[in-house]
């Protein structure tokens, strides 16, 4: 008999990863959010590859559905991350100045 269940160890690792990830993201200065999002998109792309491998190599139907679900969620995360990154980069663009009404340039 094992001292601690492997499932319990995996749940503890997951909870700690969520806790650390939350604090890392929310304690970043606003100037670093765009690079952080770019790294997050790269990590999500790696998660997609891993989820595809997990879904393809499993024999059980539940595991295969969970793999497909992981691919779908990681795809949404990458797409949303690129949208957020684009919006944040647009905030740093300079706006065009309108010409003055008096005819002066």
C-alpha cells in the first residue's frame, strides 16, 4: 500500500501551480504585461502539442475526450492571448494629430 496516492500528489501540484501562477501574473508591472502574454502564448502552444500527443496515444475514450478538450481550451487561450497582446500594443501607438482649423500646419 502506498503512503500517498499519486492522484493526491497531482492535485497538490496543480493547486500550487495555480497559486504561484496567479501571484506571478498579478504582481507584474503593467509595462511587462505584453512580453508576459507573448511567453504565455508560447507556453500554450506547447500545451497544445502535449495535449494532442496525450489524446492520440491514449486507449480509453475518456482520456481521449479529455485530450481533445485540453486542445480546445489551449487553442482558446492562444487566440485570446493574441487578441489581448494586439490590444495592448495598440495602446502604445501614437495617435495622428488633426490639423488645426486656422489653416496653420
